[in-house]
C-alpha cells in the first residue's frame, strides 16, 4: 500500500535539487518512492523543509507529517462524542508516537522505528526526508484497540437506542421502552459531551413507547363472603395498538389483615400469558365491606437505576414514572358476611373499677345497635353474674344448654371502668373491654378484641353510660366488618 499525499512535495524537492548550483549527493530512491507495504512492515514518508536552513525545524515538519499520516491510517477522529477515556488513551499513544518519530532517545512504541533519514541543503534552505517503518501486525492491532475504545461508550447508548427504534417498527412497545431506558441509563453514566441530550432523547422515546401500552379489565368475580375464597380470578389484558403482549410483569395490590388486626397492602407480581392476560386470585377476605384490587404495569426494576441520576435529569425520570404509573386499572368488589343471617345473642357485663357488676347494659346495647343497623338477627341476653367466676368454656356451655336451640352464635365479655377523673366541674371516664364471639355448637372462636374508650361530661352516671355505649358501638362496628 502506498500513500500519494507527499507526491507534490517530492516533486517540488526534486525540482529544487535539479536547480542547485552546488553539487549534492544523489537522493536515495526511497525519498521519491517509499518501499511498498508488506506483511512485515508498513512505511510512512515525511518531508520537511526550512528556507532558513534550520535542520531541526525541517525535521520537526517531516516528523509531524509522519504522525499525521499514521493517525489517518488508524482512522482516529476526535469528536464531541469521543469519551474522555478514549481521548486519554489516544493522547498517550500520540505522545509516544511523536517521541519516536522525533527520535528522542528514551522513546519506545511497539513496532515503530525510524529506519532512514536523508538531508539536502543548498542556498535555498534545507530539506529533511524521514522514513518510518511500522510493524504491520502491531499497527493493525493498535488500530483495532483504538477503534474499540472510541466506540465502546457510544455503543452503550447507540446500541440500545437503535434496538429500541427497531422494536418500535415491529410494534413491540414495551421492549422498546426497556431498550430506551437502558440507553438513557448509559447516557447518565457517560462522560460524552452531549450525554444529557442523549439521556433526554431516550427518555422521551421511552415515554412515547409506554403511551402505546393499554391495560384494561377483562373479568372478575362479583364478590364473596368473609373467609370464603373467590370463585374466579380477577383478569386484565395488556396490549399495544390492539396487539396482546405476552410476558409483561404486572403487579397486583390488595389488602390483608396483619396479626394485630390492622389492614396492610400486599403486592404480588404476575406475567401476562400469550393472550396478554394477567390473572390473580387474592386470599379470602377477612372483613366485610367494599374493597378494591389494582393491577399496574411493573417497570420498577427497569426504572429504579435511573433514580441515581443527577438532579437536573430527575425531572425526566419523574415524567417517565408518571407515564408508567398511569398504566393501571382496578376492580371494586363487595365482601359480604353470612353473619347477618345467623341468630346471635349478646351478653356483656359492665363493671366498676373494683370489678363489681353495674346495673347497666350500655356496652351490650352499643353492640346491639350497630349489629341491628347492619341487619343482624341479634338479641341481648340477661347478664349471668356467674360469668366472672367461670371460664369461657364453662360460660359457653351454660349458654349452649339454655339458648342453643335458639341462637347459633354468642358474643360475650366484660367492660370495666379503668379510670375516673374529676376536673373543673367535669368528669373523664375511661373504659376498657375484652369481647369474643364464638359458635355455640363447636365453641370455635370467630372474633376476639380488646378496646378502650373515653368520655367527658358533667354528670357522672351519664358520662359512664356514654363511655360504655361508645365502647359497645366500636365493638359492634368491628363485628360487622370481621364476623364471617
């Protein structure tokens, strides 16, 4: 391989030499025609001149031409997309290259050496010819090494972005969004000069892809009873432009009861099937009332790494998260209780601070009020004062013997005054209680809770009654919600 870039210089030098009035040594052949490149060596010729006669200046010019020719051969081109790592690697290579070409004593570069030098001088100045030979194998290896460095981080961005563009053409919008997010993440970690623009562009493309996705309700059970499983799945479909999408992660959120009786949000992730259907059947509900189950597109694993981007880029991440969060749908359903159909009796003893029974049934009346309003078949039993002296099992047996042919469930317990304070002409009463509900036939406990209530008033008796009644209504509300 021969490079023709120096032919005009060579011809000009030949004309100058032919016009010399002084005798000169005949120029070597390589100054006009450098050796052909071969499997062992690739050759580079540099010619420099100085009209001042400064041989050093002429040598520097010739050396710079060789450096430029080698750089051109390697295909190195520094642009705004060039990474700092690539710039640094090439800078070190170029520094070694210049040192070798300028024949500095300590300079070393694998495969490269200055093989020949020729100087011509006359009254018009001085001309220096330099011939460098570069091991062909080493030169090609260096070209490959630099090329990899120059494209490595660019491809980390451009590769996923191009793949995303391809997937958009194939109407595969979820997968294209994932590719664009990957490209944006690479841009956020890049030191390219225009990395922020690449980040913004890919986030916008990801949002546009997500906008094509659709999640819609397909079917659901009408509801169920407390403690009973749903008879079918809740089902949604994921699609884009009318095409069902398989393998998409969909997260389902629903409520469950903790061991302490408080409600908490549970989540479960499912994948769409070949028809784009995501199906889920939650556990049997444990309370009565109107509830909701929500399905949403789950891209948390993909988007989460973007939360570490710089502050100025977070606005784009927020916009992307909003687009993803919009891909959700919900089902409303009702949980009913068969308890309203089951004959139930109530026996709750109100006692004072010393544990002595009060001639009141305010707590039981509060429970009765709430259960009756909810449609329960419920009745208050007269208080059996033996209930404080017998065990729960013995009390259940007594009630079963006396009322088992009428009632199937039994709500019982005690409520007591736990504190009584007088202040500025008013009283503050705190009452606490423990209530259970059981099946009379089996003795199985269906409900158990301990609660407390406060009341303030000007009249002792009325305030005490208000506190017990309020406690009873609290229990009644819980029983309506929780009894199966």
